[in-house]
C-alpha cells in the first residue's frame, strides 16, 4: 500500500470512529470539524518543518515524520545527495581541465564577448606576459600590435598570425583564435622561435651554398664550352662526354639560380608598382614561342584591362614558368591557352594545356620544392622541381593564389587568382 493510501486510510478510520462516537454522544458535525482542523494544523506544522529544513540547506538529517511526509523528505534527501555527487564529479572534471590546460606549454587565454580576459593558464604569464591583475581587461589594451588587433577583430577560423612576443622581440609567436561558444573565444599562442631559427638557418645555408657554387660552376661551364669547341677529332666518346658534362653543368646552374631566386623571394621585400598585364603577357608568349622554334602553340586572350599592383620581374618569372611548363608537359603542336579575365572580385590568369595531366594525389605536392612527378623523372624531362615553388611564393607575395585543376590524359589548368586589393 502506498503512503498516500495509508494516510487516506487513517483519515477514513478516524472519521468512522468519530461517526461511531457521535452515535453515543451526538454532535457528529462538531466532531468532524475538530478532526478537519486537527488535520489541517498538522499539515501546516509539517509544511513549516519542511520549510525550516530546506532553509537550513537541508544539510542535517531530515526531521522525524511518518506517512507521506516521510516519503517526501526521503525523496528530497535523495535528490540532494545525487546532486551533491554530480557537483563533486563536475568540479573534479573542471579541476582536471584547469590543471591540464595550466600544464600546457602553449599560452591559453579565455576571452569574453568584448575580448576581455576571463582566464589564462600559467604559460600565458610567461609567453604573453599576462598578470593576475589583467583579468577582466581587454586583451587589445595589453597586446597593442596593430597586426594582432586587426587579427583579433576578424577572428577568422583557421587563420594563424605570427607576431613577436609582447615583452621579448626575440621570441616569435603563432597565434590562433578559436570560437567555442557564442561570444566566447580561446586564444592559443604557440612559441615557434626554435622552428623560426631552424628555418632561418636552412635559408642561410641554401643561400650561402648557392652563392658558393655559382663561381665554380661558371668556371667549369666556361672550360667545358672551350673543350667542346676544341674537340676537332670528333672522338665519339669525348664528344658525348663533353656534351653530357655541359648539359649537367647547365642544369646545376639553373638549380642554383632557382634556389637563389627562391631565397630572395623569401627574404627580400618587393617594390610594387602598377604592372601592365597586356604587354607583359604578349611578350612572355612571344618569347616562349620563340624558344619552341615551332609555329606558335600559344593562344592569348586578354579579356580584362585590369592591371596588377606588384613587381613586374617577379610576375614575369611566375607567368613564364607556368607557360613554359604547359609547353613542356603537353604534346608537341597541342594548343596552350593563356587567358586574362575577371571573375567577380578577382582577376585571373588561366593557363590551360592539353597535356598528360597530373594525378589528383600529386596536385598538392607539385608546388613543394624539388617535387617532380615520377613520370617526369622517367622521361628525363629537364627541370629542377623548383619552378612551381617559385610561382607559389611569388603569387603569395602578391596576395594571389595558385589554383590547379587537372584531368589525367586530358590536360591541366593553372590559375593565378589576384584579389581586388591588387587591382590598379
Ligand atoms: P620542373 O618543371 O622543373 O620539374 P616545376 O616545379 O615547374 O618543376 O613542376 C613540378 C612538377 O609538376 C613537374 O615535374 C611536373 O611533374 C608537374 N607539372 C608542372 N606543370 C605541369 C603541367 N602543365 N602539366 C603536367 N604536369 C605538370
């Protein structure tokens, strides 16, 4: 029997007893009224007791009672106990999370809706020079670099900013901002000084070695050409050897030149001016056709008169690299189309060939330094594997992007996409 039914039974029995008693003494209605008042007073007393217990935080054991009231106390007590357990578990998880983020080598800062600092870990104290008193302050008031303020304003997903550490310009930081809730952001700063130093050492090494190789290669090439000219008796072995040596020296010279060009692109600042694209493309196409010593395979379409703010030497080198590749990696006498056109907010140079195409998996790799597809190596097609790396670098210095689409057996399209801010 439920407690409610029991209480109901007690009340019914009391009323029946009152009815029997009224059979002897009369006044049934009075007796009923007294029972009702007693019942209401008891409920009011128990309700007050419950209120007092809840007011005290329901910490102590619940007051002794019986029937339905005992059941109510028991349920509240049980809910409270389960709640307490869940709270303990949650605080343990939060504590563990705080400890693990505090132990992270990267600086982590929790930012509120107005970029105010809500929390930061220990690493942030060292890497970003944050102090306890900075809690609640807006982070742009503490890290005042304009690039950082601009980056923070945009909060672009997947964007990374490289800046010098606020209190130490020998330290380079990579900063990422992750939005994890509406108006809540996580700023993560990673110290990349070590990687930057290694990268600088690599660049310096390549730069130095390329410079050092340049002179001996020029001397070697000079002597080889003289020897080739002096080879009067036309001994097949000597003629062949001299030809091979000459070719390989020339290849090494190209390699060194490309490495130096790449090093310059990485380190030197460009002088920009408005580059007229129409004459530039016409000249590159004429020169490339002349190199082929064949009828012109290049069809040039200038569908936009927009020019580009940039460096003409760099743009010339990037465009001619792509056009020479298109000629090199497509069958003789197949047509190459070069088209300069506008598409929405961009102006694009498309170089399309009808060559053998590039396997899908290789497309992201071909712009890496020294990457040459196996097919090219096997065919011994001349090249250094640095051309597209140079193109990609040059374009990124012009805020432009290199997009490659290709279909095996049908051909490839290399697109240089320039944004509106480069129009002139
Ligand atoms: P290189 O031409 O000196 O080998 P690149 O960096 O210019 O070096 O090109 C890298 C590789 O990309 C080439 O070896 C070739 O496999 C591939 N490639 C480049 N352009 C094309 C093209 N138009 N069609 C097919 N493959 C190409």
